[in-house]
C-alpha cells in the first residue's frame, strides 16, 4: 500500500507526461507567439528608441515615440491572439497570465508548467532572432530592456502591479461577458498601447516576466529583475482574487483570450473550481 503523498506525486507525474504527449502543439505555439512578440518588440525598440535611428530623429518627441511604440506593440498583441496559433493556445504568451489562470482553476498544473517553460524559451529565441536581424545587433536589444525609471524601483513596482492588475481585470471581465468576449483581444491591445505610452517612463512597461527576461539575458542586465517577476504576477493574482470575490466565488469560463473559434481547447471549462489534491487522493 502506497503512502498518500507518494500516490499523488505519481499521479501528477503521469498527468505531466500525458499532458506533454497530448498538448505539445499548444506549448510550441506559446513559444512561437512569445518569440514573435519579443522579436518584433526589439525591432520596434531599435527603430523608435535607438539614438542611431533616423525614425527617432524624424519624429523627435519622446511622447510621440512612445505612442508609436505602443501602437506597434498593441497591434502585434492583437494579431498574435487572433492568429490560428493564438486561438488554439489561448494567446497567453505571459507567465504571469498563465499563473493567474492556474489560480482560477482554468489550467492544470502540468500545462501551466509547460506553458511557462515554453514562454521563457520563446522569449530567449525571439530576442536571439532580433539580435541577428537588427543592424546594431546586441546594442539595439538594450532599448527593449525594461528598467525602473528615475523615480526608482518602488514606483516601478507599483506601476507594474497596477498595469498588470488592470490587464487581468479587463481580460476576466470582457472574456466572461457574451457582449464583450469577442472584443477581448482588441481591448488587450489597446491597453498595451496606452500603458506603453503612459506607464513606460515608470517601469519600462513589462507586465510579463518572459518579456523582461529575454532582453535581460542577451544584454546581461539584471538590475531589479525581481521586480518584473513578482509585480506582474502579484497584480494579476490580485485581479483574479477580486474577480472571484465580486462574483461570489463563480470561476471564469475559460483561459483563452479568444474562445469563439473552431480550434481545440485544452483548458478547464465551466464556473466550478477544479478539484484539489485532497479530492484526487480520496478518488485514488
């Protein structure tokens, strides 16, 4: 007779292997989505923020440059979420978002872990691709770094928590209302555009640990990296908790940002919470 804890571990290991066997296409899609997002973000940063860029000298004003950066990144996010791969994988390409949906019972543990591994792997690969595509190579990646502004790490932390909270709240509210669900990708892209324009001077506007990690790894810049891992995750988890409380414990329907499509869905559906470990142990 096996000990209960050992049995749960074995069940989880089997579940992880089964998830990898069945859901590997979604994991690769997430990696590709993050890779494309980071690659284009680095390209946009090189074109708009690098002092050597003729586009920057033509436009001049920093606010206008941030607005263009925001529009470019926001449009990229919308395009990725609405792409065939984004419709199938859910279009997370953000470890903090995946963690929040795991807390909400929409993603099983194995899928959450593999998604996060794929997201960080995609971020590294995307920046690597941009590094060899951009004329300035490694120096151009520096302009895609997310770093605390002149007001310091505390203000940057508050800024990251705030924008991440706002993003997750918007996703949960819009995707769980029939009249708004089809507009969720566009609302997410709009928020990216607004936050890059307004909040970027405070923290660089990350909202995504993988987005920060990719450029930081290639440049070797680790200042305040903890901030970009903890603040987005905290902001989205707070949004998830408040969403549950506001709905009296009713869970969201799904973890996809665009659900009304003919692509398969690997997430848990419905408004009931997922079973916990004690339930699994009793059933076993």
